[in-house]
């Protein structure tokens, strides 16, 4: 007997929100680890507040976009994964061209931090959401 009262739309959005919360914790952990290891201190752009708000807004949006893909395309999962994997690769490459400071060391450290955060967010968004959306255990125990 199916006791789930959720619609595919609500399931996609809630999966995006849950993935966003988990990814936020991973990004915060990586940010802390990276800053401790390298001594990189400028935090005007990438800081705790910006990571919490931006990552969660991105994943809320990804939940909506994922629903659009699975609703609009016959193989929506595959299309979604391909589009967002390519977008992640493109954004990661572009993040290596960001000019943050005149100091070459700070510039390189910022680029590395930004690129890794883009990769973490991209992998979790492009692979995590479809995986969790189709997981029976996730549906039963979380949603």
C-alpha cells in the first residue's frame, strides 16, 4: 500500500532542499578545512553566510528544474544529468579565470576554493538529486 501523499513536484523540490542542506554542510566543511590548511583569510565573497544562503537557493532552484526535466522530457533524468554535468564543467573551468586580487597567491587560493565549491555543488546537484529522487529508502525515511 502506497502511503505517500506527495506529488512528483513536491518530491523533486523536497529532494532538492534536502540535497542543498547536505551540500551546504559539505561546502562549509571544505571551506573550513581549506582555510585552516592554506591560511587563506579573505572572506568577503565566500563565507559562512553566503554559502548557507546561496547553496540552499541553488538547490531549491535545482529541485524545480529537475521536476521540469522529468516532466518535460522522455528521458528527463539523463538530460538533466548531462546538462548539469556540462554546466558544472564549464563553470569550474571559468572559475579558474576569476581575478580576485592583485596578489598572485591570494588569487590562486581563491580560484582553488571557488573551483572546488563549484565541483561539490555541481556533483551533488547533477547526480545527488536524481539518485535521491529515485531512492525508495530516501522516500520512505526522509520524505
